[in-house]
């Protein structure tokens, strides 16, 4: 096993950590903007296997990252389940909402998602042929809670209020939705693995708004179910879990869910995470993405601090969240050079 990312995920402590970046294919890159314009719009890009593979490869060519992440979106699963999905320029995603039993009953069964998602599997097949031999291919999906927050509200929300409200008012319906997304996610990720994904990552971007028992029931339990089913179908498959802003709940999350690696956001300090989370195995993270905008010595210092903090155990270098469209591509190169030279 020579790919650095797979070695770190297997628990190896490496002299230089493998590097990739959340949202590494994205609007901060002029070549991404050009391909997206060629595709017409964001969803057309996601469903065009040649162009989606092209934007996935762009940051690999430019920077030589150790991993590529499939270009797609977590909101394709709701669409494949029958929700309407569109993107409003300058604002973000919009979906038809799930607020009643009738809305839920109109959704398709989990097994019906592949008709819509077939082009995504084709993108994975193209990538597994075209990526350099040393680059690992990461497939992904949103975690059930995060996907549910968008399906219930019909958009991104600062506090996930509509999802918390449905959970309080109609728990049976809320849980039926979580279950449907969980089943669809297992099938979706499983097909990505069959098509050539070597690692999968589960993005629970809004895990931090679940408290107490809700965190266990709707962040931890669904992750555990997805991971155990995937590992039963694909023995040895490495899984990265990202319960963003879980704070203290990062502790023990990998053990409790069976994840091989926990991705850390930048609200926790790398020293704290090394002591409390990396003790259980590989961690990924967690440079503040703002450094990709501001650059300079502060970027170099913060990058070194992350590398130093996690040097004693298995680590995948990454940002604490996605790179933003206003980032400077030269700062990404400076980060990479700093990681590979410290
Ligand atoms: O205008 C554009 O070109 C669209 C911007 C964009 C991009 C580049 C969106 C819309 N999605 C993506 C791709 C994407 N999304 C990837 C591709 C791989 C890569 O990382 O390079 C991945 C892994 C995602 C995952 C994703 N989508 C998450 C989880 C990670 C996170 O950022 O917390 C979430 C929450 C989404 C929803 C979504 N899609 C797009 C936007 C702007 C959003 C956030 C919407 C909101 O909350 O308001």
C-alpha cells in the first residue's frame, strides 16, 4: 500500500502527512470557473461525468494533492429521492421542503436513487482510470442529519431551526426521514466504492447543533449504521467522518462509529485534538480556511502549528472547512510547501 492517504488511514504515523483540501475543486480556481461556465451551471457540471472528472483533476494537476475528492454535492441525494433542487446564483441551494407526512410519502424509496445518480458513478469510474497512481480517490455523501436540515428547510439555515422544530413536533416523521436518508446514503456510497472510490467521507456539517441525546441519536447512530453496513459490504474500506463543530463530542467519535479517521474543524485546537482525539487513531485537519485568503507569515506559522501538534500520530493535513471562493491559489501552494518542508 503505497498511497500516503491510505497509509495514514491505516494508522501509520508518517514523516510528512498526506494533504488534500475540502472544496479543493472550486471557485477560487480560474480553471474551475472556466469549466463550470462550459457546463452552464453547477448541477449540469455535477451530472456531466467528463466535466466533473475534469474539475476533480484540476487541483491534482496544479498542486499534486495526495487525494482527489469526487466532484458532486451532498444535495444530489435529496434530488435522487425526488426533491426538487436548484441553485440561486449568489445565494445557494433551494429544495422543495419536507414538513408533512404527505411530503415524505412522495419521496422515492432509497433503492430508486441510482437512476438519477448513475452519472456520478461514471465520474468515479473515469477518475479511477485517470488519477495518478499515488493519488487516492475519496467518495462522499452528506450525513443524514445535515442532509435532513436542507430537505426540511429547503435551504441552508444558520441554526437549522426548521429541522429542530420538526424533530420536536413530529419525531416519528423526522426519524422516518433520517432513516430514508441513511438507507440512500449506504446505497450511494456503496456504488461509489464499486465504481472505484478508495475511501469515503461522511460530511455532517451541522452536527454541532445537535445536543446531548440528539447528538447520539442523529449524528453518532446514523454514522455508525452507515459505516458498519459499508464495511460489511466492502471489507477494509476506510471511512472518514466529519461531525463538524462537535467540540467535546469529537472524543470517542471514531471508536463509537467505527470511523477510521475523524475530520476536525478549526474551532478545536490541534494540541487539544492530538491529546483527546488522535489518541484513538487518524485525524484530519484543521487549518483555518481564512489563511487561504490572508496568506503570509501567519499562514506559515499556523500550518506549522497543525503539523507539529499532530506529528506524533496518524494525520491527514486539511483545512477545518472548505476553502472559500475569495482564496488566493498562491496561498494554497505556500501551505503545501510549508507542510512538506517542516
Ligand atoms: O457555484 C458553485 O460552483 C457551487 C459551489 C459548490 C461547490 C464547488 C457547491 C454548492 N457544492 C460544491 C461541491 C462540493 N460540495 C463538494 C465537491 C468536492 C470538493 O470538496 O472539492 C463537496 C464535498 C461538497 C459538500 C457539501 N455541499 C457540503 C458539506 C461540506 C461543507 O461545506 O460543510 C454541504 C453543506 C453542501 C451544500 C452546498 N452545496 C453548495 C453550497 C454553496 C452548499 C452550502 C449551502 C448552505 O449551507 O447555504
